[in-house]
C-alpha cells in the first residue's frame, strides 16, 4: 500500500522511485487521473536517465492541444516493487502518475483529511 498527501494545490501526491543509471531517485509524483499513460517525467530528468528511447507519440493535453513527446522504457519502483514502465516526457517540472500505472489498484483521495492511499 502507498500512502501520500493532498498538497496545498489540492493535488494528490505519492512518492515514486525512478531508477536512473542504476541509482534510485525518490520523487514526489502527482496522481493525475486525467492522464491515461503510465508515467510522465520532465524531459531534463529523462535526458540523464539511461532509459531506452522508444520513439515519439502524440498526445492530447488538457487544453485540447496535441503535443509530440518522447517515450522511454525505464525502470521504476512503485509501491515497493521494481518494474519496467513506459515513460512519457514533458516540459512540466512535475512527475505524473497516470491511470495505466494504477490499473488493478484502488485509489482513495480524501480531500477533507488531505490523505491519499493506493492499495
């Protein structure tokens, strides 16, 4: 089970570990139920990751704009388990967890108590 918080911007946040060139890097990640991919990271982070570059994909973002982003295959640690994941890059500074990473899990966001739980 993963536990996190709802931050001051009302975003659900949990911790995720990104494996960058055999080093684990812990990062807060926004749980974004509007993002149907696995994981999105800033391009600057992917540039120094050592992840396998797969190519480009086009995505529609919340504004309706279509953007072309790099996609990698990389290792992460999510809820204590090391796994490979497709990782999209973005111009954002945030790491985002998408709904594909949450498949077969239960996400609970309690805005009143400012708590997040993924089981």
